[in-house]
């Protein structure tokens, strides 16, 4: 069953487990069943409620008072013995703190404001040329016509990693480390990795912290006018008690960011800056290869049609399948009682295939009206993805240049179309293709 086929009508939700690797390979049939029968679905044996209808998801995203982003876990909880081992590793780095993704206003607004200027339309305009150079160089380096290669490793991973390296102003020759650290950060999100993998991921996270702590300290001593220089010079509104914690609060009630806070922000930019875009690009290449009519339209007007293709790819792929919220008070959603303290998962992937909003929702149709405003691939409200402009820019340039420079993209016969084992971050592990360059 491919990712865009119509869902089965005889799907059962009895015993449904979002952490089941088999379920994660093609979850859309289950989400469709939830939308139709139980749009606020409690995962059996857990405090997790999955919300799947578009008209229910959007109000939740806007109600930060009732549905808090200050969640502590997005996966299965480890046992006590493993927790102790994890603490030993974490003690070698800086303690994790919530900043943008996992915190509510007004703190969220303060942290987001420290880097928001680097993701404005003006900044994106300055990045178009260097990103285009990255994409064209990578296309130049693709194997000869007819030779099978993995589009993930040879195009869709390096494009966003090199782009975010440009934004962060760090050496591109660190690309392999950036990818490894990103994989480490997302390892426990929406999945149930082995104990060994959890510990390995934490070691990678601490390694990331030490590398970027050094980068930040260099900027503190000698600012060079880049994002990390601005981070170390930023001052945010202090909270009552910050001074008692030993933080230096000035006469205006402001303070510097702590190293933990800066590392949290940089890690979110690094992960959001490449993992989700890689997954969306890969799904986009697959969809273009599977739909010759859409490919022909892109070939006929690469610059004009690429942005349209991007939005439909984002809707169908929804790399960030959902996001956790914590319920702050007893409430009801669509008539379903949800107690205080419950974990809610707003399922962007399910809402993006809601037939009430997107007719024939499993079909790949870039010509849909109002796609950018309707789909939730980047969320909605105050937590709308900060890096969305960069992701859109990268995807647009990739699809534009593929349409301009390639005659065809063909899927190899040996593709298994396997997805990473996560119900939160969904993407293909590989995609074997061959190409024919345009004359």
C-alpha cells in the first residue's frame, strides 16, 4: 500500500498503538477512521488523546492557555535504571531547558524574538542565491543518466543541512556531524528506541552541546555579526527570581540568555532546519516521479509551478505528523471529556487529509485552491514553524531546478518505501531513483 492510496474502510482502532512500527509505515488509514468515528481518540492504556479533525485541531493550536506546549516527553518513558544512565551522560553537558517549541507565552515570544529576524522575507531573499548554488552543485554531482542512486543521501539530506549551516555560519565540512546530531535529537520523538540507541543519542547531544558552546563563546569574545553573535548579545525580560538564581539582571529588568537556553535554540534550528525539509523533499521527489502529468507541468514552468508543488507536497507528507500539548484544566473536545494533565496530540497529518477541507484528500493535486492557508504542515498560531520560510525556499529551489534541469525522474524497482519508526516525524529512510538530464 503506497502512502497516497485511499484508506481501507475496514480498519479497526481496537488496540491501536501509535508507537507500533507496523502502524507507523502507513498510519493514514487509522487517522481516517479516527476522523470518521472518534476524532478525539484516547490511545488505549495511556493518557494520550489524538485529535484528528481539521476544525478541532486549529482552535487547540490557538488556545495556549488550555493546551500548553510545556510538555516533557514525546515518546515512551524509559525505566528507572536507564534514567540513571541517562543522567550520568547529561551531567557532562548542559541541562535541557524549554525555549521555543516546548514553552508557552510570554517566554516563547521572548526566545523566538532572539532569532526571528533571520527568517524574514528580507533574509530569505539574500539566501536564494547561495541556496540555488548549493542545489545546482548537488545536481551536477548526481550520478550519470540511468544510474540508480539514493536521492535522500545525495540530494535531500545535504541541501537543508548546508542551508542551515549557512544561516548558523558554521563550516559545511561539519555536515556529517550535523546530520548525526540531528538524528540523535529526534531518536526518541514519537518512537520507542532501544536503550542502547537512547544512550548513544544522548552522547551525541552532549557532543553537539560542546561544539556549539565553543562556537557561542567565540562569538562572545569576538562577535562577527551572525545569528550566534546576536544570541550571546541578546537580552530578554527576566522573570521574578532570576536574580536569586545568580543571573545578572540589569536595571531594565533584562538578562542575557544562559548557555542552556542558547544551546536549546540552536538545536531546534539545526533539527527543524534539516530533518523535516529532508523528509518533505524526499516525498516530493517520489510524488513527482509517480505523477507524470504534474512533472510535465513543472517542466513547462519550473519557476511558476514549483511553489504550488511545494505546498501540496507539504500537505501530503506533513513531516511533523503532529505535536504534543498538555491539558491545563479539565475540558471537553467535541464532547469528549479530557482531564487536566492529559497529553494531547494534535495530528497535523490527519487534519491535512480531512476531506471536509481537502476533497479527495489522498490524491496528489498541486492545483488545489488555498493550499498555503489551509494546510497545517508548519502548524498554526504562535508556534507556527519559525523556519517555514527557509524550508519553503529550499523546497521551491530544489523542485524548480529539478524541473529545469532534468528530463525525467524514475523510481528504481528495488524501492521498499520504508519509513522511519516514528509517529511524530515521518519520512522515507531512502529513495532509489535514476534521472535523465535535459538537453
